[in-house]
């Protein structure tokens, strides 16, 4: 059976730096970003606020969606975030 997948967007602040990722463990992966467990982009640019995510039945579908969103221009990404989260509030506490 395929794992469920998630696509997510993290932001440094409202209208700040954005990061798009895909994972099968949303809570664990966002926690890793927030705690700077792995060196990289989100640590360097302080991108820790979970502002948007979407659930997919299969991980391969989540990866395809991630690739699609990464090709979008910034305005489209901002509109996607604001369609569900107009205040850019951190959604992580709702997951835990």
C-alpha cells in the first residue's frame, strides 16, 4: 500500500521567503525544519512557519504536486496560501 503524502509551504514571515516540500510525515518533517535539525535552505533563511499544506492519497501524487508548485510564479503561490490562510498564521500547532 502506498503512503499518504503531503505537500507543504513554509514561510519566514507573511510575504517572506517561501519553501515548498513534500513528505509522508508532515508533523515530523515540519518539526525538523522548525528545530533546524538538518542544515539547509530553511535553516539559512529562517523559514519555519507552516502556512499551507495539502493531503494526497499517495506519495507519488504529492511529489508531482510539489514539482508543479515549484514551477509556479510567486504571485500564484501567495494566492494559494491566502485562499486558505489569509493571515499567514502558523498551522503547525493545529497538527500537534
